[in-house]
């Protein structure tokens, strides 16, 4: 019975890591697509952040092996991407005159697929790391 729960935990952890990887790849590809279509001359810093944060997502997933550092970087990517995307959305809707409030723009941006995927990477990674930590504790007993 104990061995079954360990095996199930390992399988779930692998599945969560795979889901995090697919989500990170989606975010990175969206970052590349965003770089292709964005105008960098206005709000250059925000535009660079908007492209750089999502672009880094899959590379953080692949190459950062320290669990805490990986989570910190995924938090930075998700929040930085959401913030820069919200700023650019606000700029666009303010120029066109259809914004209602800043909060509504920020919340609307949170509901976009790329931003949700960036946060999904974070959630999947946290849960997978928790399962791995529980598995290590179970093996020590």
C-alpha cells in the first residue's frame, strides 16, 4: 500500500512537470509571436519586458534545476508578464477610448490565455515540487 502511494505520487509529479513544460513552451512561443508583432518605438522598456519575460519561461523550466530559484523565476515571469501586458492593454484601450477602469483592464489581461499559462506553469511547478518533497520524506521513513 505504501509503495503504491509513492508510485502514484511520482507519476502525478511527472505529469505535473510535463504540464508545466507544455505551458512554459506555450508562453515562450507566445513571447516570440509578441516580439514579431509589437512596435518597440513606443514604450520600449515595457515592450521589451512584454517579450522577454514570456520568452524566458521555457528556458527557466528546462535549465534551472534549483527548485526555489525556479519558482522565484516563474513568479517573476508570471507577474512581470501580466504587469507589462496590462500596461500595454491599458495604453491601447486608453488611446482608442474604450477603457472603463485600470482594474478591469488588469483583470481582463489576467484572463488571457498566455497570462493564465504563465501562472499555470507556476502552479504546476509548485504542486510538483510539493509532491517531490513529500516523496522524499516518505522514502526517508
